[in-house]
């Protein structure tokens, strides 16, 4: 069977080690889906695949063992799942466009986790709508708090939930639980002064440990959601490194705009001879300088008054 492998991969199927056999990959924005689709996935795997499903590192699913000639039938069965996941779609004959930008991952968020400061799935799905499909190699991840269960510092863009803890002195019983929690589980941004907690805003990372620790609701999370945006972490063979803080106390709209601006920046400066037409953003920033990236990234961005933007960023990590 004569197969155009470029078209195959573009339609979210994988070239596998077994001749004539492919695997279908479907991204799950934010890593959450309705359980009702699991039976449909099982049916496809049992009927057209090898009876197994691989849950990918980037929170999608992959059905291996599919013969090339069965791809149209599989695409038809995947269509309700793709529509249910609300994935941006550009393949009229079924399936959806695979792209260089990887599935947007997220921790479980505040709909489940008591430590999370925001709904990671909702933000991840909003980001999906803003950036997909796109062939540029971007990795974006969301985590609800500074515990960073989603390992966002290993991504190009890491979005960490923050809150400005609000203190009601009339509810405080001077137990010191918040100060102890901040010291043991966070960054010691709280100190006891005359039996009352005092918060150092410059030191506070907005994790909300004080909120969780307070037995009398003297500390509460702010109604407005804030985020820390980290930049250009990466794994891989060459020069792996962790992402560094770019903006603290950013808002959702600004982060969306910054990511979209970065696509424009990469289109301007990407190496046309990069393998597969893809080049990691970090290498482009290394080449052009951080100041040039920053100029593009912050174009038409209106940050909150309390936002703190890094003057410069220096990445460490393994060097080859």
C-alpha cells in the first residue's frame, strides 16, 4: 500500500515499527475527558487495533495496531470523541490536524485539589482554542500551585497558579498555624508580629498554604486569579534545562497574548534549515537575545498593576 507518511502524521497517525500498521493519537486538552468516551476508545482498540491503549506522557491517548487501510473507519469512529473534547479540527475527511505544538497538559486543578489556586482544565482548553492548530514546536503546561505537580518548568511555557491571600484580622485567633505552614511547606513569607501574621509580599509566592492552614478562615484566596509564567524549560538530548520565572502576578488574558506573540516571534526568527521545520524556542532566544524576545512577547500586553516582570533571564542547565 502506497502511503504518504507526511500526510499520515499530519492526520494524527503515527509511523510505527511494524510495516503496514499505524497508531492513532488524540490529544486531550488539559488532560480531562468525560468517562463516556472510554467505551468508544475501547471499541476502536478491540475492533481495529491490538486491544491496547497507550496513555501518553502529554495526557493524550494512542491506539496502536491499526492497519493503514482502516484509518478512514477509525477517523469516523473518533469523530464524536474529537467533537466532545472540543479539539480544533481542520481535516474535512475526518480526524484532526496533528501539529508541532504539543497537547496542552495540566494538573487536576482546583475542581479536585485543595492546594490548587485555579481551574487548570478550563485555562488549558482556552489556550487550546487560542493556539491550535500550529506547526511550531511549543510545549505549554498548567499547574494549580507552586507544588508544580505538572512539571511545568520543563516546558516552553509553564503557568503556575497564584493567589493574593487576604487577611481578616477579626477572624484571627493568633494560633500561628499559618506562619508554621508557610515556614515548613513554603518560603517563610509570613512572620508573627505581636501574635498576628505579617506577610512579605515581595517574598510571597501566592501558594495559598496559609489559607489551607488557617482553622478560622482568617486567610482566604483572592477572587482575582493570578499566575506565575515560567519560560523555556526543556528536556531532550541537547542542553536540557529548567524554565525560569518571567512574570509573577500575571493575569490570564496577558498570558494568552504573550504565547500568541511568541508564535509571531518564532515565525520571524526560526532557522529555515531546522530539522523538520521545527526549532525549539529556547535556541531561538539564545540566538536573538532575551531582550528581542521580550519585546515581541510583551507587545500589546496589559499586565495587572501588581505584575512583576523579569529584567533579564539567564538559564542554567547541562551544556554540550
